C-alpha cells in the first residue's frame, strides 16, 4: 500500500509539519488471494451509495442534520458522505484497513460523477474536488475522463431549465466543477496544457446555441403554439386562447403555406424571430448571471445573440432571395402570361393538369406573395437587430446587411403603391369635384383633394422613413423609387386640373382654388423634399424632384395664364378708353407742369388711366380673397404683360379699324418689341402671319390712325409709372425687378422712344438692323433679277451718284395661261435725307415672257451729308395691269454697303414672295404707318415694305394704286 500521511502539529511550538509517504505491505493469513483493501473499499462505498440512491431517488445527499452531527464530533463537513449508519461503516472500514480519508473523498467523487445531472450534485462535486486539490500537492493520479466529455454539449433549456432556480445553481456549480477539474489536471496531474475552462465553456455554449437554433427552425409552429398556449394560460387572454384553439386545425394548412416553391413564408420568419427572442431573453435574464465565472472571456447574452443572428442571417438572406425572385415574377407578368407559361410547362411534362388547376395554383401563389407581409417582416427584423444585435461590440460600427435582403421586396411594395396612390388620387379628385372644390378649412385656400393625395403619399413616405435604413445606398434606392410614385401622382393630378380647368374658368372661385391646389402641390412637394434630406439624396433623385417642381411650376403658369386670359377683353376695352382720353389731352401754352385745362400732368395722366385702374380694382379685389399669395403674384405678372401689350397695340400703335381687316381676326403680335440693336427673334414664326401683317400695314396707308404727340407720349410715360407702382403695391405685389426688366414694358418704352425720332432716323435704324430681308427669297425664290450698281462721289460737291442698271429678269414663276403677263421692274431707294430727292423709278413692261430683258439705267443722287451704307435699293418685279392694281411677282433688297463691295460687277438677286423682318423691323413699320398722311417718305416706305405675293395667283397682293 502506497499512501501519504499529513503530519499535524501536536502543539503550537511543534516544529514538525508536512507529509510522509509510506509503502506498507500487509499480509493476512488466509486472505492472500483476496482483492486489496482499497478495491474492497471502493466496492463497499459504491454499494452503499447505490443503495441510498435507490432509497432516496434520484440521488442521496447528506442531510444538514448529519453534517451538523459530524461537525460536533470533530469531523469536517465535506467528509460526510452518507447517513450515520453508512458513514459509520465506511469510516470503520477505513480505520481498520488503513484507507486514507482523501481516498474516501475521491471514491465518493467518482460515485457522484454518475449523478452529476441531479440537483445538488454539482455543488457537492465542486466542494469535494476543491478539497482534493487542496490536499494533493504534485502527486500522480489518473483520470481518463476529460472535462469536455463530462460536460458535453448539454442544452441549458432541458437539463437546466430557467424555471427551476435550484437547477441554475447546479449549472453554476457545474462550471465551478469544470474549473476545479482543470486545476486538478494542471496542478495534480501536472499536464502541460490542459483544456481551459473558458474554452470548454465556450464550445459547450456554441454547441448548445446551435442545437437550440436548429430545434427552433425544425419545430417553429409547434413551439410557437406551445408558447402561445402557455402565455394564454398565464394571462387569461381569450383572444389568444381562441387563436390557439384554432391553431391545431390550421396547423397543417400553415405547414403547407410555408412551403411554396420550397420557400418559407413570412409567417414562419415572424414566429421564428419570436421564439429566438424568447431564447435570448432567457439567456440574458437567467443564464448569463449564472455563467459569469469568466466575465472577460464570455458574455453569454452577447455570445448567444451573435451566434443566433449569424444563423438567422444566413437562412433569412437565402429565403428572401428566393421570395424576391418569385415576387418579381408575379409582379412583372400578367395573369395571362403566367397561365400561358404554366400550360407550356405542363405540356412538356405531359401533365394532365387542367387550366382550372393552373388558375388555382396561380391564385394561391399570388395570394402568398403579399408585399405588405414583407414590409412587416422587414420592420420585425429591424426591431430585432436594433434591440439585440446593434449594441454588440462586433456590430457597433458596421452597416448591417438586412436592408439589402429586403431591397427588392420593398421596391416591389413601392411599385405596387403606384396603383394604390393613383386610385386614391382619382377617388379623392372625383369626390372633391362632386363637392364643388370646397376649401378644406376656413384658414386655407385649397380643397380636400390635395390634402387626401398627400395624406396617402406621406403615409408611404413615413413607412420608408420608419424603416430607418442604416444602409444609405439602399435607402437612396427607396427614395428614388418613391420619387417616381410622387411624380406619377402629382402629374396625374395636374393633368386632371388642366383637363377640367376650361370648364371652371368662368367661375373665379373654383378656378382660383384649382390653381391654388396645383400651387399647394409644389408646396407639399417641397416639404417632402426637405423631409428626405435633399442634400443627402442621390443626384438622379434630386434631379427628378427638381424637374417635377419645374413641371408643376409650368402647370401653375399655364393655369394662371388661362385664368388671366379671361380678363384680357376687359383690359383691352378699358385700354381703348384710356387711349381715347389720352388723345384728347393737349399741352398748355404756359407752365410745363400744367395742361390746357389748368391741371397738372400727373392729375391728367390719372384721369386718362382711371378706367383701367377701376377695372383692376374690380378684378383684384375678388382675386385677393380667393387666391393664394403666390398664385396672385403669378396672375399679377400675367395681367401686367397683358396690360403692357394692349397699351402698345391699342394706345401707342393702334390697329386699323377697317371691317375687312377685323374679319381676319389677327392683329399685330403682342410680343413685338422695338429692339434697335442686335438681332432679335422673328416676331411671327409662320409665313401666313407675315402675310396678314403685310396686309394690315398696306391697308393702314389707306385708313391710318392718329398717332400720339410728344406731350401725349409724356403723359403715357407717367401712366406707366403709375401702373408699375400699383402692381408693386409697396412690396406686397410683383417685385420691382420683374416689372423693370419686363420685355413688354421695355418694348412699350422703346416704341414711345421711337415716336420722338424723325423718319430719317427710323429709316436709318431699319436699314441697319434688317439685314436679312431677302431670307425668304433665298429659301423659296420665285425668279431672279440681274442688275448692276455703280456709286460715284462728286469731287466738288461731295454728293453721291447711284447708277442702277436693270439687265434682265429670269425664271419668273408665273402662269402665262391668260396671255396677259407684262412684267416690269420697280426700283426704290430708301434712307435718310431723301424727302426732296428722287426716290422711285420703273422700267418699261415686257409682254408675255418670263425672261424679260430691260437694259435700262436709273440714276439716284444722295446728299453729301450722308453715307451710302445708310441706304438700300428696294426692287420689285410686278405684272402691269391696266385699270387695276399691279400684281407683285417677286421682291428683293440690295443694300448699298453690299453694292460698294461689288464695284461695277453685275449681281443676280433671287426674288421672294415677301420680305422678312425682325421684331424691330415690324415695330418701325408700325410707327411709320402712323405718319403716312403727313410724310411722303414714310408712306412710300410702308407701302413698299408691306407688299406681298399671295400663294395663289387669284389672290395676289394689294399693290397700292398710284
């Protein structure tokens, strides 16, 4: 027998201490072949332990009474193994046959290991091993069972349920036991690198969590039903009880719905997350405080959440990827296309499935794919991540992946929302229309349909915003898709308003509310834009929303123009009244500030303007109460344009009053502006418009209106300032910068400035700016004219001599069917300082030919105070008609500045049906048309420039009779 004995001090002064090792060989006669005493003791101890366990299932542990009695007898508590009788037997055997106490403890430890799952045993084991470790010092022993094998991958929820506090104590003691085993192996068995307790525990936890997750995945509906039943039993909630009662009957149906093309339904994931949450809560509340022996290595709550999230992420990402593909298939294909695909597949498989069965399958699949279910699941996953995962150290500074799993499904939900929003829009607008577009409240000027539309859009936006998508790129995709929905809905609303506006245009209240509604769309869109954090939006989304704002702005402008157009007849009528009053005004012979009636210029200007101002008051007093402030400013801008244009057309340059001209229904364009410098866009874009313009100007020479005097122009300037102040309204109306920069006001002031210029100055400006009069001749020539121009300067007087030799006309586009064609060439020279000089000449007519030859020369003289660049030759080929007006064949222009460069070289000029003028040219012609009764030069110029050849020979130009 090989044993160690501790040497205990007999007194405090004793110097002997430590331990001795004894090798004892005991031989008892007659017992030489028997087992050793230690083996016999082991059998005895084990037999007593098994007997007591059978009597006290599942395990026998010494009662506190026995322990107290042993302590009273001088024994240590941890050395009490059985009841008094059993303890007396093993102690007697140990004393009689030399069994050391530590061997007894180790033997009992070995017995207890077979019962380590029983309540109280781990604590007993931990105490025993701690004392064994304290007793031994570098001795040898053997233990083939590893700690990981003893602890294995137990499931905390089955072996150590959280509902039994005593089992949680056992769990803690088990970990303590592992620690003691590790210490035993390291110190007693002297193993070089025994498994660390923390590592063993981590492996056990990982295995347990993995097993738990697998169990949840495979038994989701059963476990969920049991948890509901337990919850209902505790809470007494009859609603859940009813649901649980029906869950049994519907369980098979749920199981079938979970499998759709091998996919798990959103219901499955909702329930799985619910079960996972309950597991994590148990780990945090119950198991983490127990397994806290290694706080720096293991945090059970965090470890459990991290592992479960990893498993859930893998499964959920794969599952949602399949759902996305299927959902896109159903969304992008019509029911007919899907049924056609199913029928083709059945034919390839030789399936006997009928079309009716295909429809059942289709309806079943479409019913299972509901985008709203995935949105709810997305919110559930977001809540789970924010509650349990985002606080983990590993995930704190990282962007989660779950938004990308749902990206395709959320985009499908947003796409489906297009139709929902469109239907909501139609119903809201129709309902508002039936109610007469009443204001939604007494404090606003727009109707209910706008409120309803943006209620729907804001609900959709709130869903996206509440997703709180941490992946900004994915969130950008959501916002971009939402911007498409907003664009479709708002443009559809604007189209409805544009379509119905003509019906309500005469009803100012309704018309103004419709314009207010469209303006309110812009206001609400701007709010949505701000809520989306415009600066952080992707560039394509920002551009789309900005373009939408621009398109809505155009719609508001169109509506404002249509609303204001109905005021134009009244403005035109009162502008004429103002013109008549202005024509009566005469300057006084005395003070410059008074008129012939003795009143000031300002007062007289106000009197002239009074009809128009009264009309403005009657209009704007109503609009101010029913129009939004921004809309009212737009209406004021358009009313300003109408006023300026009508003052120009009706007061400054009045149109003719001949009934024949009025029947055409066309007046000079309101956009004609007097731009004396630079090229301006053509006033009239259509050729036909120029035809009518020419006719009006030619007829004006027959029946001219009386022009304004300089004094009347001065009064009109005062009137313009008064109107400008009125529209500005002290800052409450149109901005002063808009009024001052208005092209209509600029045009009117330019025309007034032209009134003060002499005819010679106007002709000089006309020739300088109208450099493309032959544009139409170059585009569509009706013939050609060959001539030669020579310019000489007299060395003595300084006067210029202009020789114009007409050679031939060729390729004249004219019908000879009547046999009465007699072409001749008419030559005008236009420019300043020609009132007392020869300005016109004409060749002889040639009979019935389109290739006439003339060879006639004409001489014109220019003043020595002039420059040839100020002049132009106006050349017309006409058909001579006896007793009636000559008909124009073609017309062209040659400037003397161009002739100077040619020298004596002949030039072939194309002939056109009419001349082409810019806005400046038309304005000068209109000003000169006011002087045809008093100025021969102006009369000739206007008549010549206004001639044109009609498109049909039966309706040729009005060539002024001589």
